[in-house]
């Protein structure tokens, strides 16, 4: 796809919120804990993979981190950590005062500074309220350095609540036009409908993460290039995750991809470092040059 074609396409449709927000935070002024939302307008771009890897990476750095699954009714985050059989109480149970927060939190067995709060599989997203979510986040802020919110796709209730309380956001997108267009809508939603925007506080800091990137296909103009994506969305780039079959393997094993010796895992490690302010050069963004025998006989 040529850049000239992309430039002719409008990715900035007006967005009118359908929601009325009524929760005003009492203790969300603290700088000691950050609420980081991982979001995207489109499904299947790697939000849960990213939330799992970022929370795991932050915890490995020594930050006390909790990651929350906001995809009520379609729980998946627990599978990424291999703790699905340990879920007794969930996020909705805490909101509805059916258990304590400590009863619902699951500590990761590999990284002691990481906890997981699973979503409900039996409820729907209408059970989420600003008051209920805000109360849980307030309580978590007392004990954690980072709260990572794994947002579902779209701009309905689960995504709205995951983004509403954000201090920072990572917008995941694939190198395809539909994904970028949906991400653009989510960027506008967070900028205008977050609690920070409503209270006229400093804006949510949003950063871009490109997933499933194949530089060889980008060079052939079969997909968008990094230049195209950055120009379209206008966010600073926190990382580029290359296409890798190991991502599916890691999920099936219950291990975040960042914990595995793979190019995608290494790219997530780099992305966490950049998020924390380190200057790390981008890797895996140029096509590998094939040798003579590979060109002649194919890969082994």
C-alpha cells in the first residue's frame, strides 16, 4: 500500500461520546502509582499479550505491579499467566463486595511483585460502574506502583472503564489500515473522555506500540510501514513487536512472551525499558538479508 494512498484516507472521524460519566475521584491525584491502560479500537492486535508482558516486565524491574482483566465475560488474561485454575474470586466479585480484594488477587509464582485480577466469565460488562471500578483502583493504589488495565476491544463499557482512570496508555496497532483507523478513534476517546480530561488535569500520556510487524512485507508495500503508522497516529513509538509464531506457543504454555527467548520477547523487553525512560534502539524493523543458499533452496 502506497503512502500517497494512505494520505488520502481520512483517519480522523468526529467522535461523539454516548456515555455520561459521573464518578469524581477523591484520591486519584497520587504520583506514587500509575494507572497504565493497554488499549486499541480493534480486536486481535495483541492487547492482552501486551498487558501480560508489560506487567511482567515492570514487576521484573522491581515495581509492585497488578494487572486487571477488563474483558468481562470473555476472560483470557489468566491463561497468559497460566493461573486459570487458581481463579476463585474475580474483579466483579470485588466490585460487588462479594469478597475482599486480597481474596481475588492472584500472585504470580515466578515474579513475587506481580499480581493478577481476573475478569468474570459469567457476568457481562454492564456490571462495571465508575464508582465501583474507581473504588477498587483506589484500594490498589495503596499497595502497588503500577496498575495495568487490559482493555477489551472497541469503545463499549469495558474499554471505557479501563481507559477512564488512565494516567498513561499504550495504544496497540497492527500495520494495517483498519487497525490504525480504530486506534485513531481510541486515541481521541482517551484524550477527551478520560477522568483527567473531564477534571481538566494534564492529559493522559499515550504511546504507540506496533505489533505483528513484518518489515519484509512493509518494504514490499503489502502493509503499512512504521513511517506510515507514526504519521497517521501521531504518537511517540514505545516499541515494535515483530511477527512471531512463538507468541501463540507462549500463551498456550501460560508464559508471557516477554519471558521467552524469542525476538518478540526481546522486543517487549526493549519496549518496557523505553516506557521507563531508557534510550533503547529499535530492533527487528528491517528485513533480514537472505544468503545465497537461502535464496536458492529456501529456509532450512
